[in-house]
């Protein structure tokens, strides 16, 4: 079984996340794609993020219509801080023995991978790393390989449409009273409206 792992704060989950996940599922021949909600990202200790219960509800609503996607509580079921190396190891443990684990990330995360906590252990825990390659984006693979030897053997690039949508942009639009509805699944939009999220 080939399992994709798509982690993030998803604050909020938007159409870009869904398109990326769908492309990864197809391009990497996945059998299932786990969405892993990070409660409190260790690399953003002072960031303002929506309450966990609201992000939990939004991710569930976003992925509910698609049977290819499954919500994983692996990071919710344990105390923080939550590092990717532990997430991968737990998902590959008793619940999915022998599965091929493919961790999804963007090119910017691939560039920064050598600075991740226990980067070598993370690399060893993954069968592969699925990297979204945006049109025109360039990754300095030589420098990356020199810093973290063996990393490029595990990288599987996949193409994704260039969509200028980000969670930060959506939060800013909401705060400024600008249109944002169609950046999101309708169900997520309704949750933001219901709880008046992201309004300063």
C-alpha cells in the first residue's frame, strides 16, 4: 500500500490544498492520502492560528466529499511538540506495517529540509518524498544533496497547477472584508462565517 502524508496547520484549508492533494494522489499512484492536522507548528511558536477545534472542523468538511482522503489524528493523539519524523514513524508503525510512506511537501520545504529536526531520521523513515514542483520553480539539488546526502534518491517530483492561493492570503482577505468565498470549499466558507474566524 502506498500512503501519502499531507501535513499542515490548514488555517484554513483551501482549494489549493485540495488540488495539490488530488494531483499528488494521481501522480504518485497513492492508495490513500492522510491529511495530518498539526495542532501547533513547532517552527511557528508565536503565530496566531485559529483554535484547533475550528481547524479540525474545517479540514473534515473540506475532505469529506472525497473518499481518497482520510483525516489522521496521529498528531492530535499525542502531546507536542509535533515533528514530522515522529508523525511518519507513527503512521508507519502498527497501523500500517509494510506500507510505503510518501511525505508531501513543496519545493520551499525541500530546500529547508536539512534544517528540520532529525532530518536524517526523517529521510530514513520515508519511502519517498513527494515534492510539488511549481512551473518555473527551481530547486538547487546539488546543494541539497551535499548537505543531506541521499535525499535526491527519495524525491519524487509531481506537477501541480500554479495557483496563487495561500491560507495567509485568505486570512488577510477576511480581516480586510475583501471577497474570499471562492478560494475555499463552500463548507469551509460556511464554517468561517459561522464562527466569525479571522476577523480582527
